[in-house]
C-alpha cells in the first residue's frame, strides 16, 4: 500500500513551505498551533498524496488552504481544483481562504480585544 500522508519524497518541500510562510499563513498558524482552536491539533504544511495543504487537522479530517498570489496565476486554478478534488476524494473536508480573508479577520480580531 502506498503511503498517503507526509510521504518522504515531499519532505523537503514541506519543510521549505514551513520556512517560507506568507504573512497570512503565519498569522493563521499563530492561532491554530498548540491546540489553541477548540483544543484540536493542526499541522502546518501537511502532505496528502503528492499534494501539500497549508494546515491539516487529523482529528477533524479538515484541510485549510490560504490562497496567495500564486493561486491566481495562469494554470493555478486547474491545479487547485485537481488538488482539492483528490484531497476531498480521500474523505478530507477542505476550506479555502484568500490572504485578504485572513488579514481582514486578523484586523477584526485585534480591534475586538
């Protein structure tokens, strides 16, 4: 049986993505890490098959993707659709937000406290 999660072949890619998070990814990670959200554990840059999702919770089978500039370039939409279809086909729910969604929510939360 082929390993589905965090395959060794993509390890360097996952590590690089963790080291080079966008501002929006970093902001969201600060709220997700360490079981801060409802006591569930999220992982950053998690491999599912040949794909990597920004954040993943195994307990909820939930992937969260933050769409930055690279997601709006030529061919990216088709790749994202293929990627999301595969991830959902293995029983994982998928949430997608833009950098602006995360930034706006961060600003809203900081003014509310």
